[in-house]
């Protein structure tokens, strides 16, 4: 019998829980704080400047940027490029196919394919065609909120990790 199995059997559920909390609570809170600050800043800028810089998929981007910044999916190229290409695909589909349910499927499927082909895979960006199609977005959507919002997110993540979390970003 391995020592791992023996150790696991001798640790009570309460002790296991406390060990888990002591090991993971601080990193989890640091990640959560980063995401909260990033979304708060984008929302505040949106409100103050009267330009949309925030869309729902950016919340999912924060999971990657602040919880697993070492992931290839969190690289600036992936965050910015993935969102930009996926929103572009969504706009093309909206323009040429329309806003029906088939268009939504085509938009998401093509966005995945384009991101994978270009090496800019960023899962949260897979939702961008839905945001575009459901919202009836225009071509300016590529600049605001997509380009300006993702550049801001990446900049916030870089500053946050450099000065607060002390994690390497970009990895």
C-alpha cells in the first residue's frame, strides 16, 4: 500500500478540508480580486466614458487571465486575437446569413475554427458571435468594445500580476 493512500485514510474529512482551505484560499482570493477589479474598471470606464467596453464574455476571459495566467489560452495574442476574430466572424454571419438560430450555430462554429486555425484559441471568445447576432451589433463593435476592451483587460492583467499577484504574465 502506498504512503499516499495511508495518509489519505488517516486524515479526517475536517482536516482534509482545512488543508485544502489553507493551500487554496489565498490564491483563489487573489485570482478573484483580479477579475473583480478588471470588470469593475471596465464597467466604470463604460459608465464614465459612455462607450461600451464590457461584454459578458469578458467575465469568462477574466477567469483565464487571473486564475490561470500561465495558460496559452490567456496569452495576449489569444485574448485580443480570439475576441477580435470571433466578433468579426459574428459580424460576417449576421451580415450574410442573418440572425436566426442557424446563424448562431454557424457563427460559433466558424469562430472556433478560425481561432484554432490562427492559433488564437480563447474559449470565452466563442460567445462573441452570439453577442453580435443576438444584439444586432454593427461593425464598430470590433473597435468598441472588442479591441478597446480586450487591450484594457490584458493591460490590467499585466499590471495586476506584476505588482499584486506576483505571477508571471504573459507566460
